[in-house]
């Protein structure tokens, strides 16, 4: 990705704390709703899934697609922002 | 495909149930006898002619899904029946180091394993893998077949197999080989026996293909062998043409030859320069200065000696 969105920059700039799942890059209103329905209400819950999949891009993308029907770009954005967040804060 | 009509009375109970389910027949009771099932089966399903191709396949699939006894391949067992540990081991067999397999990750790993277990596509070289979809491939095949048919007509079957044997034959009967070449003006000086002795297969093939002679038949196969020799890893494609990754050729196309280490410069000027850099002041100047200094010291010593008296 050549340019990152403002959302991505905001997310990776600080610890995620109690941010809602909408704060993740690539997760908009619709996807956020679907994730919340499945119990992934906070960004850190998604982070947990991301970590339990050992930061594997392929698996995480697939999971996101299965869980909320994210398209390829949304998957990439979400993966990228979690990965970068982990690189700086984990 | 041979038509194989099975006797429904020999079906297992499970199989009968499966068949009934596939034909949308309601099962009578939870624990019903086989006879009842058989009756139902014959009534609703009967022995349908197997000409109905698609439904036949469908039946087979369902049957495979339900009937445990018919599955000899252990790899095709239902993945959802595996324990987490088994799943992990299986993934490891395919070179995937799985993370923790928990409720939220299990389905993903199952899918991944499923994908890995599918047989890998055989040949995928620049789209030749789906060559079967295009009609022109059939023509190609026909041509190839024709070639193969023509080859034995033009030369002995022995000569088709290998160039070596062909060369040996020519050696054994040099008269016939040479005179046939002498007929064509382009190859009057060409002697195949000599070339083969030199082991230059390529030249033999190239020059032989230039001559519109009876040898065309045997050049086909050796050409393939040669390619195989040159590229043993290359896979055989239906067209005989395969695209390989481009490899840069050092020194080709005007590019400078790049050595791993810089080439040492042996020109006289550079040698001199090195000499100078090693000794900033040349040797003779050093000796002269040494002499001057020592003579000065000697003079001073002498004058002091004179004054002391």
C-alpha cells in the first residue's frame, strides 16, 4: 500500500485501549455492525483473533471475510493496521 | 464407461438410507429393519437406468459422504471429525505450522487443510494447463500424431528412437548414408558420422534439418532428447514449447561483465603509483638525507672537539 488512510494513521499512532471495532482501518459501519453481532465489539477482540492466527495474513483475511464479508481491500487495510500496531506496541 | 447395475438387496443399511435420502424419500423410523428400507427403496427409487449421468454422479458423491465403509483413502476423511491434535499434525504434514486450534480458528485451519489436500494442478506453464479447453490443441495433437505416423514410414523404427542408434546405423552402412547426402548440394561436405563422433548433437540436428532428406524422420526424436538433455528440469508441454524464466546473461548486450571482486589493475602506471604510496619518499632521497644529517652531526662533534682544546 503506497498511502495509508487517516484512519490507519490514527489507529497505529497510539495504544488502542478501549477503542471500538469501528476504529480499525477498513472496518466501516456495516462491517463493524456485523462484527459486533458476532461478539467482536472492541478492536482488541479483533486483535486477539489476529494474534491467535499468529499474524498470518492469509488466515486473517479469510477469517475477516467469513466473519463480516469484508472485501479484499478492507481485509488488507484491517490486516495492515493491526500488523503495524503490533509492530510498534507489542 | 461400463454400466454396472447393483443389486439393491445387497446394499448395506446405511447405503439404503443414503439412497433414500438422496431421492427425497422420508425414512420410516429411526430403527427400521433392512427389509423395510429395501422395500421403500425399490418402491421409490427402483433400479433406474444409469444413463442419467449427472444424477448417477450425485448418488456416488452422497454415498461416499455417508458410507464409511467405502472409503479406502484415509486422507479423505471428514476433517470435522478430526481432533484438534490430529488437525495440527495433518497441517504440519503439509508444512503449515498451525497456531492454537480453538473454536474461532478451527474452521479456518480445516479450510486450509482442505485446500492443501486437493491435488495440485499438474502442469501450469503459461496457460498451457487449460489448453484442453481450446480447439486448436486438438489440431496440434492431430499434427503430432500425424508426425508420429509419418516418422516410421520415412525411416526404420530403430532410427526414430535415438540418434546414437541412427548414427551407428549410418556408420555401419556409410555408403548409403553418404551418397544420400551427396545428392543435395548444400550438404556435400557434411559427414554425419564425423559429427556424431565429435558428439556435437546440436550441429547434427541443425544441419540435418537443413537437408530435405530422408533423415527428417529421425531428427524429430533426437531433437526432443537434446532439449531434455539441455533442460532436464523443463516439463513437457503438449506443444513442445515451454517458457522459462529469463536469466540475465553477463556480458551480453553490451552490459559490462560484473565480477564479484574488483579486478586488480596491472598496468605499469598503477604499479608505480602503488610503489609511491607505499614509500612516500623514494629510497635514494632517504639515503641522501641520512648522509647529510650524519655528516652534519659529525662536523658539529668535530668543532666541539676543537673548541675543547
